[in-house]
């Protein structure tokens, strides 16, 4: 059990303390475990991503422990200090703004440093937006990939999307309400239309699940004046898209177009892309493959 005294110190030669990774509610304050509350009430220090935000939860449950801000802007500077606190035999609870610490939130650096220092790290499980959304999405749950937040800059973002294009498992993304429409559009541009679910304001009063495809989600979001609340986007993996049955017709169209040679390759690709709804990069790759096969057949022996 964690020490109940914020000043407890076993000295440099004493046993190290414990770092608790405490999951907190993502919206509804009742979604916190009894174990999490017990830990938060008795640790020597709570390291919180945003002390003002976490203060709401702590006040609700009358938790009065010392707070230390720990976020992406100060984690490099604060990590050694917290490790020293742990090595002095004190207990620390790490919490993020919402959900499970270290999942697309600050904390990895502290956990790594604590492990390297021989400090015991104990996870206190609870709510995760990714798992909450996945369970109610209606998409396959036997395998999934958590992609978190994609890069904001277009180059790295495009590269990340292309890397995930052939992933067969359900994909889970986090995104801010300001950029969610862009994410849906970017995914559709590269992957083509796929089944998708947008989970917004999870566990809160205005909780919403938008189910459909990337195209229908993009249309729904474009019709809204504002989008509020953190968003979790789930997209079916490669092979589960609504256009898989259109590949035979798309391949025939490409083959016929390449044989006739009535239009440039780029124009043919654009035409078949529009007709099939399949991602342009996939149509282009297939067109190159068919073109190479035709060239081999026509090549002199």
C-alpha cells in the first residue's frame, strides 16, 4: 500500500517507492474504480497532466494530495525529480487528463526512467477511449491496431496513412474535433471508402456514434457548423471495404483501356477510380501491374 504521509522518506538507502499508473474517467466521473480512488487518496504525490483539469475529479471525490504538473512541455525536466521522489521511498500516482496514462498521453518517459531506476510500476486499469469505442463500434474486434494521433504535418501524415493502407485489422485513431474532418478525408483519399465509425464525447451527456463509411462520415461532418469533443475514429481494415466486390470490374476496365490505348494512363486511372470508388493509389498500382503484363506479352521472344 502507498504511504499515507506526503513527507514519508525512507532515505536514500531505503526501498524505492511505487509508481502507480491510474486510469481516470474519460467523461462520466462515475467511471472510476474503487482501487483507483484508494490509490489517489493515499499516495504521497499525484503527477497530473493538467492539475486544473484533474482538480475537478479530485474535488468530486474529496481527494487532497500534493499535485505536480507533468505534461509534454515539462516531462524532460520533471521526470528526474519524480524518480528521485520514488527512490526516496515515496509513492506517486500518474494520471492524464482522461483515460489510461501513457496511451497517446505523456508518461512513457517517466515509466521508462522508473523501470531503469528499479522502481516498481503498477498499472491501475480503467477506462480507455480506444477500447470503449471499439467495443460499441460494430467493427471486427478480434484484432485491431491503435494508431493514436497521426502527425499534423502533411508529409509525415501522408506517409503514416500509406503505411497503414494494407493493415487487415480494425484501425483506431484519436483526433481533435478541429482536425477530424481532415483525417476522414485524408484516409478516404488514400484508402478509398471503407466502413468507419466516429465516436465522440464518449460517456458524456452528448455521446455520439456516427456509423457508416469514410465518405458518409465526411459528408455528415461537412454539414455541421461546429464539432465538439475529443474524437475516436475506427476504420475497417484492408479487405473489409465496401468496394472489394468492384475489383473484378475495375480490373477489366483497366485492361480494356490499356489495350485500346485511347487515353493517357492518368486519365484512365482517374476514370476507373471515379467509377469504382476504390482508392486512386490502388487503381494506379493495379494499372501499372496490368501494363507490365501486357508489355511482357508483346515483347519479342
